[in-house]
């Protein structure tokens, strides 16, 4: 597919060097757009109400979380320029053609929840605008219509592909930035700052847990990082990629989380509300609330579009043999169904959201440790072997599995859950220091990284001889195990 084509038709196949015309600076609006969500306001309020933090601790959380989480996103995204393929396709080189189905399936399912949360938030924003402007109160039929509208727009943008995402990300960055400055100015003028600064400090454990909560959103983007860097030339600066990723996220996360913490002073029930968006209409004048919410809808639409864009690739790696745009439709339908249940049946949006984020981080962390250590050993990928899902693939290993990667991944997944506690689940080690500080996902990354690093390396397989039932392992020394395109 030519890089200039409006609708991206390329799926898992690597991007040829001649079509890699992307620029590192394009990553800034990409990761700005990935964080344009009013949910950050709700999460900032939660740091004050549930974690009991003061404004200075919230500031520490707001800075540390994006640096930590999007630093990992930036590092893993370097694999995209090395291999020119989506993250979960590159993961085949690590786990094996069959082994990759296991983390791929878990990550795909986890995206259902993330897309559902964003679809619900976008629908609530539309409902709030309708109430503010026309006085139309929400009902079940209207909920269905707004969900259909939001998910339909998401499907359209994500189906168009990378170029549409880049254009929308750039313009939404400018618009959201401008109106966020207006909102910030209004809050500065109207807030009772003596009440804000009078709040006592919370515990260190709650501060660390807050960092994990905010960072969980960024952690969920780690496997998708290469999806947005595969059009970058091989000569693109790795340091610049990491910096642009962190900078794009931080410029949104820091002020949004802080604004949410300040808003919590005026609306202490913000973090416990079933509707996480309508409070904006109560706190801001209508001339500011309506355009801000409309731009926030665009932002959340982009977040979901980026997630569905990556989910389409993940579906293809699972063997769903349809074009990427068609694969996206599966996630669109799922987010519609789950979104309806969350808006109509669930009793606590914020509790469900935080529980989901916690489990999401654990699910992704086991993959991150394994893939990250593999990146330290590998500088390029065999494009043909990535696409070859038969026994002839160099990434077939033993029976289609790289047992070292699978062992490290499975063990880390269990370890992470042992230290995790959410509304409907509590691991037996959740009461330990690691569990109380919400560091189950860190335990997962550390476990998978250390275990995979000490286990012997998987050697790539040679093509199977005619009539062979199982390919013979190539006698490749460790130094030669790095493959080139």
C-alpha cells in the first residue's frame, strides 16, 4: 500500500523501507490523542477522595505515572521501526507462532474492556451535551442511540487506518489543548484554593498505589506501541521516540489529573458518580462546558479508534482471516454490548473502572517483561517468518511454541494476580507490601523479565525437510540467533 493512500489496507505484513516516511514528531499528537479523556479528571478526583492525597502528592502521581508507563510504551515501540510490523505480529518471534495465540487472546479480550469504558464515557459526554443544550434527559433508548453513534464513528476512523488517525490526532490536540487552557483558567479563578491546599497528606502506600492506577492506562498501550512506529524509518532516533511518547502523554495527563483533584473540592461525590461526565456541566458555565465536552467526545473517539486499530491486528494474529478493517468490527460489536450493560446495569462506574484498570495492567505486564527482554537480544525480525504460520517458519520453535517465553509469561501472570486486589477479586498475597501498594503489575513485569532472561534461549527453526513431521532445530549459536530482514 502506498503511504499516501487514504485507506490503509496493509495488515500484518512488514512496511517496506521505501514506504517508511513517518516522522518521530508525529508520535507527540498520537499520544496526546490517546489521553484526551475526561476520565482522567475522574481519576484525579479519585486520588483525593479515595486515596486521601493532597495536591502535592497528586502532582507527584501525575508526573510519575506517564513517565513510567509511557516510558515503557516508547521503549517497546522501538521494535516497530526494527520490524515494520504491528506489536502482536512481532510477538510471534518471541512466543512462537502457536504460543503467541495465548498472550494475544488475553490482550485482545482486555481491549474489549478498554474500548467499552471509552465508548461509555463518550456516550455519557454526548448525553450531557444533549441535556445542557436541549434539556433532553437520558433514557434507555437514548443510551442505545448514543452508543451506536459513538462506536460507529470509532469504527469508521479506525477502519480508515494510520493516516486518518494521524490527521484526527493532530487537530484534536490543538482544539483540546486550547479549551483545556480555558477550563484551567476558569478553575484558577473560581476555586477555593485555601480548601485545596488545606487538605492533609495521605499515606505513602496510597501515593504509590495512585501512581499504579494512573499508569495502568499507559501500560495498556504498550503492545500497541509498535503499531504506530512501523512507518518510521530504521534510522529514526530511539531516544527521540521515547521522548515524544512520554511528552505527548504527559502534556495531557499532568494537567487533567490535577484539574480533577481540584474539582474534587467542589464536587466530593465526583469519583463515586454513576455518570463520570455530567459533573462538568455542573462545574463549568454552559458556554465552556458544551464545546469542551464535544472536543472530549472527539478525544475519546480517537482513543477508541487507536485501540480498535491495534485490536484489528491482534485479531489477525489470532488467525481471523479477514482484512484489518473488518477485524475491527468484532471489537465494535463487543463494545456496544458491554457498553450497554455498564450504562444500564452496573451500579458503580468508577469502582468498575478502577478494578478493570488494575486487572488490565496485570494482564499486559506479563507480556511486557518477556517482550522487553527479547528486544535487548534482538535488533531485527525476519518478515517472512512472521507471516509464515506453518512448520516452515523460523519462529515455529518446538511445535509452534517458545517454551521459555510461555513459561515466563504464564508464571508472571499468576504472580501478578497473587498480589492484586479489586472489587470482585483478591489474591492471597494482596495484603503484603507489594499488594497494598498496588504493585501487582510491577511484580508481573519483574517476574517475566527475570525468568525469561535466565532461561536458555529459543533457537529459530530451520525449514522442515519434505515429509518431516516436525522441523529440526537449526544449530545456531546464541550470537547468531538475531535474524535480519
